[in-house]
C-alpha cells in the first residue's frame, strides 16, 4: 500500500512537468487532490491498510499531500508569471520605431501665385480691393464701354443669373465700382474668381484673375510698360523676354496684349506655345475716355492704364502643369507637390 502512495507521487510529478498553463495545473490538482481525486481516494481507503501499517501510511499520506500542494502552488505561480511575460511580449512597444507623421496642408498653387502677385503690387503702392462675383450687367459690361447688343459681348461667354445680373466674366467691374467711390489718384489691384462657360484643358468655367488700375495726372503708356515689365520680371525672372502686341479691348485705347518668351523652348517654338515661341500672359491698355465718363472723371485732366491677367495660367507656366483642370480637382497628391 505504501508503494501505491509513492507511485502516485511520481505520476503526479510527471503530470505537473507536462503542464504548461495554469489550467493544466488546476486539472492536475483536481485529478489528484479533488474530492474524487486519486490521492483523496487512496487516503480515504485507509481501512484497507493492514492495522500495523496504518499509522505510517497516514503519516506518509499527509506528507505527500503537503508536498504535492506545495508543488502545485509553485507551478501555478510560475505559470502565472510566464503568462504575464507572454502578454507583455505580445504588446511590446518598440520605442525606436518612427512615429506616424501628421500630414500638413499646403497652400494651393493658385493661392501662392495670387499672393506673390499681390505682394509685388503692394510693394508698388497698389491697394488690394474686392468686389462681388454676382455682378450687375452694368458694371460687367456697360460701364466698361460694352453696350448691350454690341458684338464685343461675345468675347466673353457669359453666365446669366437673371435679367441684368451675371456672374462676372472678369474682375474689371471692380475698377468701375472703385472709381465711382473715389477721386484720382487710384492705384488698385483686384484679385478674384471670374466665370465663363468654357471647359477644356486650358479653360475652366471658373478661374482667377487679377485686374490692376492706375489713374492719375499724366499717366502714359510708358508707365504701363514700365510697371508691367517690372512685374513680369519679378514673377518669371529677370531674363524673361517680353513683347507688347497691339490688341483690342472695349475699355482701353490703345490696348496691348503682353507675351512672354516661352520658358520651355526659350523661343524656339514648342507644343506649349503653339510653335510661336511666345505665350500670351495679360491684356492691358490705357483706360478708354468713355469709361471715365461713366465714373465722372475728366479725361482731359487724368489718364490711366489697366491690365488683367489669369492667375491660373501663370501657375501653370510657373510650375509646368499641363492641364488647368488639375488645379480644381483638389487631389491632395497633386496639390502636395507645390
Ligand atoms: N478684362 C480683360 C479680360 O478679362 C483683361 C483686361 C483688363 C484687358 C484690363 C485690358 C485691361 O479679358
């Protein structure tokens, strides 16, 4: 009978060795020491032990019970620690890994160019002014010497909102509004959105213009040339070649369009400049006396020049963008390049 006790201890020991988790160990405990456990049963069966061995059997039985309890406790503690290590290992944080970068927003290329243009003219003493995008036909056309039914209205494909109300087709109406409000000298630029119903690689129904106006005594075409030359060399670099080409606008007389030498082919002729070597960049001219009449300025006393340019086109040329529409799709992968 004593041999049974020793065998049992040996078996329990090997069972414990084979146990990994706390659950395994608890199962061993139940197997041997539970109410129906093997050791419990053996000890309960003490009546089957011969009388003279009973005392020794009982003593050894209790020792074994204590030993086994001790082992089980120790095994449980050890398994618990192992489990904690496992969890910690799984959750291990590598503090040397790079962090997640926050993506910063960028200033839209059109906004960058607009700011650059405004900065240049601010430096020349021009004030930046604003006007409505939904405009009276009167300011968009009539007061700019473009009467109703005049063919010049066809130059700008207009969105009509209502009778007498349009989405402004250029920022020129702002100059009329401004001149109505103040006497010369006037020195303003008006950046803003304008609308024409056009849409292809080089036209979008909404685009951005900057209009400039300078009115004072004794202003000549030489002032126009000087200021625009300075401006374009600031934007495109001091070596940029320019040419002033006679043109027509109803609100200026004489009028000139300004071309810059194509920066891609340096004047040799390529796809971007339509093989001409030149790129049209702005419209300009001396304010037509007829416009001064609308705002009650005396053309005998004052003169001035005006110019208008597309901000988006300048952004295309400056950054070598091939399709104007990319500017307005707001794909951050595109915009993040500038
Ligand atoms: N307003 C004209 C346009 O949008 C540009 C321009 C402005 C031309 C001022 C001459 C003088 O086409």
